[in-house]
């Protein structure tokens, strides 16, 4: 099989109405630019007959490939399977709701191949979304940008372009599709760019994402940052914090007891150690310190048995 120029990975959930128009739009762009391509449509357990539409589109467009889930697993699972199946030199992801424009594909591909980026993320500078969705998104992107050091305005934009080796090196799971640029940076792909892209108003149906994704997004951000710093050595985090709490709690306990003995020796007024709230806080710190240390120790044992413990990205050899 000849090498493909582009793989377009499209996760979808209940988007039967938009799929024919999207497939025709992508095909037109590819033909106009002379690209060899494939479109991988991942049906994430749709209940509106989207898979039947995918089957019909396959007859009309041979470049279309379909993956259908037995139930709804989420966008990250769809992207994971799409990345695993992609064979193109450049991999493009986009949503199936027609809000992302396939007309952006040629320029995204050019930025990957000619400007040397590993990943180019779209920036929906002018969004056709309600204010209640835009402002939380702005705050979320500011937080992700600040803590990750990646200067992107729109981490969650579905329209992105990747060098093929990037999607083969990262693992997207849970709800981590929002943080693919961070995952790519952790894997060693630091040439991350951004392009302002057109954002169209939704033409069919309604958004499948609610405000709960903001809560999930922040929890996932914490997980990503923890794994990036301590994923291979959890003892550095839990052990250090546990040791600090143990020393503070133990030191405070010793000080309280020593103070009582000193006052008792000098016949000064005193109160029982067990009558002091600070004593119980100190004991709590000791107990938590031991538990955190043990958590780090268990984490190291689990990590030692992991098949991923010695998985590294080798970029160059001589």
C-alpha cells in the first residue's frame, strides 16, 4: 500500500445528520489539493443510526474507514483507537458536528511538514458558542496554559494536526483528550504550534458536552501534571510529603511532652498533654505521614512491575 499523505480521525456520537456533508467536504478538499488520504470515523456507541450512515458513506468514498464501539466510551477512547489505526504521514483530528472546517487541513499539514512542528493545535478565536460555555473555557485554558507552560489559547479545540510518530507515542485515556498537547510534550515532542481556525455554528443537533466536563477537566489536569512529574517515581512525592508530616508531627509531640516535663520539674502550672488540641493534631500528622510514605512505597512496587517502566522515546540513533 502506498504511503498516505493524511489520516483524518473523526470521533462521533449521534451525528448521523452531519456525516454525509462532512465526508463530502473532506473529499473535496483532498481532491483539490491532490492528497492521498483516509478518513477514520469512530462511532462512539451512537443511538441515532450513525453507524448505518458510516456504512453507506463507505460505499461512496472508499477512503473512509469505520470503527464502531458497542457502547459509549468517550472521546478519548475514540481518539486512542483512531490513532492506533491511522497510517497517514500527518494525522488530523476534527469533530463530526461541522463546527471544524476541513478547509484548514492543507495549511495544518504544511505547518507540520514545512515548519517542523510536531503538533499544531487549532485556536477558535471567534467561537459560535453561548457565553456560558465560552468563559469557563477561557478560564480553563488559562489554567492549563499557566501550569503546563505550553502557550496555547485553546487546548480543547478538536481540530489538530500531528506528525504520525506523535500519535503513535502517546496514550490517550479517560478524558485526557483535552490535554493531548501536554501528553505530547511529556513524550518529548516540544515543537507545538497554534493556528487560528474558523469555527462554525452547529448546524445539526446539539452539543454532547455539559458543564460537568469543566470539573472533570480540572481533575484530569491535576492527574496529567502529577503523572508528568512523579509518574515514574511516586515515592518522590508521597515519600517527601509523608516524611515532612512525620517529622513535623513527631517533633511537635516531643516538644509538647518535653515542655510538660520541664514545667513539672520546675513546679510551674501545666495541663495534661491529652488536654491540648495541638497534641492530637501532631499525632494526626504522624499517622498521615506514615500513610503517605507507605503509599509512595506501594507506588514504587507497582511501578516496578509495570511494563511501561522502561518505555522511552528514541528520536535519533547513530
